[in-house]
């Protein structure tokens, strides 16, 4: 996975901070998703699940839910 100032790590932090993200935050997330996919067009939620290590399955679910809300492809 490519490490950038935005991308999956951005969404992981956002998901932990906000259970109910605001419209503005979701618009910001979608914009960051577009930027990230320009750099790594092959990234998907399935790829993120394979590369992110979570001991707690609920944390992984929260992470992938955040990616979905942000508009990453399955």
C-alpha cells in the first residue's frame, strides 16, 4: 500500500473520532479518496482488509465501513 498524507490511514483515524461523521467531513473524505485513487488506482476495500492488521474484528469493520462511506471501491 502507498503511504500518503491521505488515504486509508486518514479514514481509520476519522472513523475512530466520529461515529456519525458530518456531511462536510464525508465530502472531505470523498475528495481525499479521489486523490488517493489517482496515486494507487488498484486500491480497494478488499486490499485494505488484507494489509491492515487489527486484533479486534470490530475495529476492522469500522475501518472498512469508513472506506465504503468515503467511496473506495469494494
